[in-house]
C-alpha cells in the first residue's frame, strides 16, 4: 500500500505490485471484472524511464482533490477553457457528439489491457475508486500538473467514459492510456474530438504530429487514446 507524498493524514493512495511483469493483461481483466465487488479499480502502471521507483513506489503522489471535487466540475466548461482564470471560452463550441458502440466498453478495455501488457512490463495497481476516471484523483496522480488539476482531468475522462466508452487502462509518470469502444468514425466527428484532445492535452498535438487535421485523421476508428504531458 502506497502513502502519497502529500495528502490528508492516514490516506493510502493505492496498492502497487513489487516488481514489473509482462503478460499482466489476464490478471488485469479478472480484477476489472471484480471491481464492483472489491471496490478496487485495476491499473497497468508504467514507471519513469531510468527511475523505476518513480512515481509509484516513491509515493510521488499528491492527493489534493477528492471525488466530490470531480463531481463539482463540468467537462464542457473545462474543455471550452472557461475555468475562471481569465481565459475566454471558445464561443459556440459544445462537446463532440457521442460515438456509437459505448455498450462494448468493457470488452474493449479487456482487449486493450491484453494487447498492451503483452508488449511491455508493467506494475499492477489497485485504487479504491468506483470508476477509472476517478482513480487519477483518488491516488493523487500528478502527470498533468503543468497543465491541469488532476480533478479536471478526471472530470473530462468521466465525460469520455459516457460518450465514447473510454476506460482507463494504463497510467505512467506523465502518460495516460485509455481504451475507446466508440471512437469517431468520420473526419467531421474526429475533428470535434481532436479539439477536445487539444484542450485536454495540447502536448499531444503540438509536441506530436503538430497538425490538427493529421491528428484528427489518426482518431478515426482508433480503439485507444494515449496522452502525454510535458
């Protein structure tokens, strides 16, 4: 059990396995299927390259917000940039429409965990949270700290869970991996989703492909989304 570096006294953020292992997909799937009974959501956890204790075993976690803080946030407001900090919201831009196939979210998550864990070694984490989006805040993950509060990230991921059948599968030092059961199927839809990704994690685009149209094209039919914050 890992205690966060900062947080309320006595808080334990998550359980983490001792050593990274390959082929954890099957175990992740079994724990995922039991999450309603156990109250524990499983995560494949990656570490910082060259520093295997960071951030999980070092407890480099900062529990500043709670699930109640996520509840108080509105994903549309966050994605439009109207956070009360003087930034002007983008006029007339609502949320992207939902995708088709959200009912396949659990199956897609299992497939993503199986395929992802076959190619790399991960730690296994268990977080006392009811849904994947909330794990990020409950355990005090600080990956997007230079861009957003983690509760804001959780609020947007909740919205994607509902609209696109997204599920949190992998979390690293500053990376996040989601399975996506109902991705956009047309360029028009993908462009709307890409705008949300830009607001959520601008480094994905502007330190990645560097072009919104190319980025959107890569979202069409894609069953996983990954994000990286500088």
